[in-house]
């Protein structure tokens, strides 16, 4: 099955919750994370707002007009909405309620109260199961790594990196200015292989640097230790880059 990659602002989540305060808290949190959020305050609104382009539904059970179980059943009965991931989020915590929700077609069942971190993890898992992937990029010093697509560009030019080269580069960039011994890199990149040696790291690093062009200067050899990504070196083209939010050490990681 082909995974549909979307930027976060293109992922549509419908919150079905009759308690306005709870709905607004969840909507605000998911909006801050980057999702496109809509709210339905009763079962009838939920059926009207459950469109084919809805990517996931958070569904309360105890709703005015039509309860959540009936909403789920009706959504599953229509071809255009039958595959939308549905996560029940409700105060009804009896085993029979959970079984009923899942039997009617719910993909997950969470009981209130639940932390926003747990809710977000369940949403991401639901999107993954539906083959809807979030686009993750790492951007620094003119380089962009498209994590989901397993490729990297420098100043708009594709670098043609192998998977191993991409993993090495991504790991070092995620840990700027920290030096790693060859053995540590072996354990991270080749954790299950017994056939590789520390010279393997040197070989892949040599090939990686050749492909990186001007960006190679940021991948330093630390004598007697190993390698590190050093973003403290001035980058001539940085002033021409568009403004963007950057984390520590100028690194921008986007789950967009």
C-alpha cells in the first residue's frame, strides 16, 4: 500500500465533543502541533462534518442528538467515510463500552482524562495505520533532509545519498558539535551487524563527504575520537536563506 505523505497543516482532524471547554483545549493543542482541526458539538454535526477528506476523528460517546456509537456505525456504513480512523475519547470506561466501540469500527479507545502527549501518540499511530504519513524534514546550513523520503538536498540539489550515508548524516546533524567514536556510530547505524569494522565508518564517511560538496566542511574528523557535525563554522549562504524558526545551534526539525 502506498503511504500518503501530507504536511501537518494538510491533515484534517475532527473533534466530536459536546463539552466546549474540553473540545477547545484539545483543538488548541492539536492546532499548535500543526494539524488542521474542526469541532462538532453533537452527533448530527459529526455526521455532517465527517467528510471523505477527514483524516481522523476523535469521538466522544455521550453526545446530544446521536451518541458516539451510532455516529461511528453510520460513518462506517458509508463508502466515503468507512475508512476514516476513529479514536473514541470518552469518560465511559467500562470494558463493555470499550468492546462495543471497537466492534462498531473504532480504531482505538481512550478514556478521560488522558494526557495530551498520550493523545498525540495515539493520533499519530492512527494516521500511520491509515497510511497517512507526516512529512519530516531536517534543515540546517543550506542542507535539507527529507526523512520520510530518504533523500537529502544541498542548496536545492539532490545529493544521491545511500540509506547508510543518510542515516550517518542525520544522526550527526541531530547531535550538533558532539563528537562520536567510530564504535558508537557502529552501534547506532549497524546495531545488529557483526561483519562491519570501525574502518567501515571511515569508508562511508569518505563517500559521504565526496557527495556533500561544500557542506562536507561541517563534518569534522576529531583526531583520536571520531566524527562530529560542527555548525559553528560560518556559512556564507546563510544570510540568503529565508527566515525560519530554528532550534539550538541553528537546526530546524520540522514535522510539517
